[in-house]
């Protein structure tokens, strides 16, 4: 899974997305920022929340497949006609809903006060 980057806002106004564990030297003012000042357990907590959303989305897909495949294979092949409707529901309702939640978690991510080195 891609780890969410950390946005560092420099005191001079520059900002940059940096991977956790990396350091960044501001091009404009030369201050050096180190994301390792963030406690690992707090960053891990954020990762866990993001991952839970992904697991939920996968679980929803797995349930849909687990329901549809026996219906098509055992009950009637006509249930395959429902697949486009399910896919549409997935695309237009579930996916945007999931993305909104995912973004909300990302936005509500904790803010850390770093100190230039
Ligand atoms: Zn700067």
C-alpha cells in the first residue's frame, strides 16, 4: 500500500509532500525538516485508519462477488443481467462514498509541529 505523504509547510510559506522518514531541505530558505520527529506510533495510527477503509472497500467487493457468483452459477444465468446494474451502483454510489470517507480521514490527519533542524 502507498503510504500517505506528509505535507510539510515551511515557515517561509513553501510546502512539500514528503514520505514519512524523509527529510526535506526547503529550497527557498534552507530550513531543514525531518519527518522522523513525528512519533512512529502516531503515523502508524493514521496508516491503520487509511488501511481500514481499503479493507472495507475490498470486503464490500468480496461480498458482492460471493452473492452474485452462486446466483449466476446455481440459481439462474439470468442474474448475470444484474451485473451491469451492480457495477453502475458500485461506480456511481459506493466508490464516490468511499472516496469521500477516505479523503475525510486523510484530511483529519493529525497535524504535527516540527522544528527545523
Ligand atoms: Zn522555507
